[in-house]
C-alpha cells in the first residue's frame, strides 16, 4: 500500500493535522496494521518537500506546534495518476510456503505434516475473518472477502500439493 498516496487521498476532503490523518487512515485502512505517528510525519515531510502538500496552518495550543496539511494541485494530480494505474498482479512465485515444502522434502522431513499444520492455520484465520466480516461494515466485509478469497486459493494449492507429494519428492531429490 502506498502510504503517501493514501494520505494524499484523505487530504482531498480538506486540510487535516497529522493526528487526524493517522486516525482516518487507521479507521479506513489500518485495522490490522495501524500507522505509527512517526510514519505519518515522515511521509508528510516527504510530501511537503515534493510539493504534493502544503502547510495550511500552524497551531500552538499549549503544546507542540500542530501543522495542518492541505493537498496541492500537484498532489491531486499525483493521486489521480496513482488511482488510474493498475496494480501489478502478484504471482506469488517466491512463496515461503512453497520453499518450506521443497526444503522439507529435500531434507527428508514430513511435508504432509507441514501442509496439515498450514491448512489448520489457514482455516483458523478464515474463521476469524468470517466472524469479523459478519460484524463489520461494508468496508470490513470487502477487505475480509479479499483476504478470504486469497486464503481459499492457498487452500486449493495446499490440497493439490498434498496430492502431488510423492512425485514432487522424487523431482526435488533428483
């Protein structure tokens, strides 16, 4: 995820302080991985340096100064270009799980057990996401669906790999 582009997009609705940006990001996108304040301010500093945001005001309310940021025309153009650019599909050709299966087979370990443990972990996470989806708003439902579809694809791969363990073992050992 592009943190900078996401923060720029959030600024399109109006100027905000870094604290407000962090809160809006965490509410909309950071359920499982909230932003650190340092990441917000370092990103805003970079966006300011690149002319994509400007300081719209500074408040000195008895504490550290609070800058209010506003998106510039260049920032709006940058977000528009980013949104129009398709994301590269990730083919997962460097899968850690695949590596573990091959290494288990190469070293004489039980790859079937590894696949069973992984299947159980996928099913556990799928139950958790399904529960979150049931209690969530439309945004939660959509992001949970995205994750669940990926997990379902992983489960299909786990089943296919389990069915092919013997020929795979011969192939990797030769």
